[in-house]
C-alpha cells in the first residue's frame, strides 16, 4: 500500500513530541502507521495520552467514544495496540499479549505496515464497533444516572468521562470498549461471576472494579443498580 508523501512531515505538536526522543526510522514507522490508520478510518478522533510513556489514541468520532486502537513508540519498534484485540480474528498470529481484552503487535519496518493481515486487523477492529448513535445515547444515559446522585460530578480522566462523589471515582465510561466501569464488593463479584456482560476493568480490577458492556441490548435497570452500588461503596469509604 502506498503511503502519502506528507507522512514524513510533522503533524500535531503533541504527536511529534512523543516521537522526538526516538531514532528517525522509528519516527517514520510511527508516522506511516498513523497514516495507515487514518486511511482506513478517516473519521477516527485522535487524542494524545501522555501517561504510561505516551500513546496516540484513535477513538470513535463521538463524545466519549471508546479507544479502538492506539500507537506507542519504543526504542526499536512501534506498537500498534487494539483495545478489544482478544476478540479479533488473527489467523496470521500477529497479535501478542495475554490480557483480558487488549492485544498488540510490533512494527519493525515498512514491510510490516504493508502486510494485508495487519491492515485487515485494523479494518476488523473498526467494523466491530457499535454505531455512533448507540454510544452517544449510552453516555447521555450514564451521565443522567451518575449526576442524579448527591454530590456527584463529572471530569475527564485519561480521556474517559469519570464520575465522582467528592474526590472518589465511582464510575468510568468506556475503558477499552463500550462499557461502564464501577466498584463492586465481594458479594457482587460473586453474583456476577460467569455473566458475559461483565469483565474485570483494565488497570482497576485489582481494586475491585468491574465493567459492563454497553450495546443496543443493554439492560439499563441493571446499569442503574451497578452505579448505585458503586456510589454507595465510594460514598461510605
């Protein structure tokens, strides 16, 4: 696949800042990987996340849209990650990682970017996403439920709408998939075990957090119960 001549030019300042400490070849791989993703999904919304070494996130083009894929730069390679990579078909075995959902692959040259299997993974990741209208409606419902709680507020944390009671978070929208994350006690963990709508929240599971998938068939009475449970835990702590 030919890459646009402009891919060697500087793009947004935050993105270039992520590249500044790396070898020119690695920088070029990162720029071309970005161009590849843009070519496959021109409507993707980009955000630079500076924590954990820095990432370029590609999100759905709606308010609160989840991260579909992301780039991170390393000394000798560029990583292309997929938030729901464990659910992608990967007959060529390109994906690495053993987490609940996230997977990644390493780009070590232009030939890697031209592999049709890699390009198909990117297309597949975007095809798997819910319609924008579903995500927009989900976030509006989440806001209404969370902000109805006394002393609750909304902030943006690592690109995700986060809801707090005082200074403590009790709900986070959209960590790695269309989902709502919440704190759960031991009894709720036991009750929800085996329910495929729920999964351990990335980065927060060790603190007792669970996430519930959101789609066109979401039971909002269940969501309301989960949020009320989490709010009560954090309000009392």
